[in-house]
């Protein structure tokens, strides 16, 4: 129990430091702007046709748009780009506890920060929708009309040609699935960055996470359906898993993300035993 308390205290300490970081604030701003850009297009569309929307729909549309997801993740990577968060102040705390305890505290920080990041971006899309929306577990006439059209509204750059997805999932389940897959994918990328940063440096870790993300984006955007299932980014987009012919299911994707998270946490626990914290902290001062 004392170890758990120490982990939580270290995690809270990291939040106190990072909450004042311009980098973190900028990362959140990038995420919110990307979500609001897609939400604004949908809301303008609904106003033009004179139909109300479900307040959960803007995030569902944004979270299933390739380009929006691409840049939403970049905002998240900016938030946690300084992992493993070592500086002259935190080094003192590390030497007062075990390395494994500190490692678990930083992983907990990444996970909780991820929950906040994706929750705030989702809430921002809900807030801007309340003036022309309602909250219920039913798809709105606006999105039904949009999905039946098939093609995007060019002037507004909004589209959602997934009627089969809407028939299989309710609004509530679609929102939860979209949000949770975005979060899991974001945590996997954050842990990739964190692990690389532990035994290399922040530049290498950031590059590794970005290349991992960009490769997944290219596979999802350009790859044939035969190989697109190997893109983790594609597996974080529900409309590609539900109501499509992609050979990847929703349960499989959840299991894969969970397995990768466990493996990365295990690797970090081994690497942290050999990390030179003094060398890392020099670059953070």
C-alpha cells in the first residue's frame, strides 16, 4: 500500500510540474483545434439543412476521420514529448525511492494525462454542439442524411459515409468505442516514445513515435485492405472495424492494444534499472 501511495504522489507531483508547461498547453490546444475544425464543418452542415444534431456526433465523426485522427495524435505526442520527465528537481525525488516505483509513477502519469487529453478534446466538441443539439441514444436526422449522401460536402469538408456502422452501433456505444480506441492508441504511442527516451534521448524517442504513427497513417490511407489491418492507427478507427470487410475485429483490436501496453510497460521496467538519470537530467536543466 505504501508503494502505491508513493506512485500516486509522484504522479501528482508530475502533474503539478507539467500543468504549467507551455508545451503541454500547446498540445492540448492542437487537439482541441483539430476536433473543433471537424465539428464546425458538421455543425455548419446541420444548420444549412435546418436539422439538429446529437451532441456526441461531432466527436464520433472527427474520431473516424483519417486526417483529424492524424493531427489529434500529434497534439498528444507534444503533450508527453518530454518523457521520461527527468530534471534536476525530479532527480532528487527519484533517489528517495526505487527506480521501478518511479517508472510506474511516470507510466501512471502518461495514462491519466491521456485520459484528460482525449476527454477534454471530446468535451470541447460537445460544448460547441449544445446550441443546436440534444443528448440521447439516437442518431440525428442530420447525420443520417449525411451518411446516406456518401460523398463529403466539399465546401465544409465533412463526411460520414458509414450507414452500416450506424445500423450496428448506437450513438452511445459509437462514442465510447471511438473515444476508447483513440485513447488506447495514444497510450501505445506514448509508451513507445517513453521507452525509446529511457535508453536514448528525447529526439530519438519523438522520431520513433512519429515514424510509427506516420507509417500506420500511410498504411491506412494508401494500403490495400489486405495490409491495412497491420496499421495500429487503422485499428483505432471504429468504422474500419465495424461494418467493413477489413480482416480485423473490434475485440481483436482491444486485445492487441492491451497486449502492446503490457509489453511496453514490461520493457520499461527492465530498461529503467540501467538508466543514467544524471545524464538525462543534464539535458533537461
